[in-house]
C-alpha cells in the first residue's frame, strides 16, 4: 500500500478540512484580539491598567501569528506538491 492510497478517504467518511478550520480560528482570534485591545484602551482612561489587562492582547496575537503563517505558507506548500506530482 502506497502513501497516497493510505490517505485516501473512504466513501461516507467525514473529511476534516484543516485549512477551513484554521481560517475560522484565525477570524475568531482577530475578534478576541480586537476586544482585548479596546479593553486595554478603556482601562487606560481610568489610570495605569493592571499588568494582566496590558498583556491580555498577547496570547491571541501569538496564536494569530501561528495561524497566519500557516495560511501564508499554504499556497507555497500546495504548489510544491503539485509540481512533485507532475514530474
């Protein structure tokens, strides 16, 4: 059994589309990031904000970096796969 045959999907099997899932996660993370930045600015109007509010945008920003780099690299990886099949 070759690698290509191993990864073929059986009829009726639900195929998980990672790209679609990653894109949706990236969208929700951008909403969370925006809300944390707005909360940060709102807290600054009351004086110096606590550290947890100041640094709250960083976790979603880091996750957006990871998902964004994945989506950025996806067309290049897909292009390499199609070139490999043609050769």
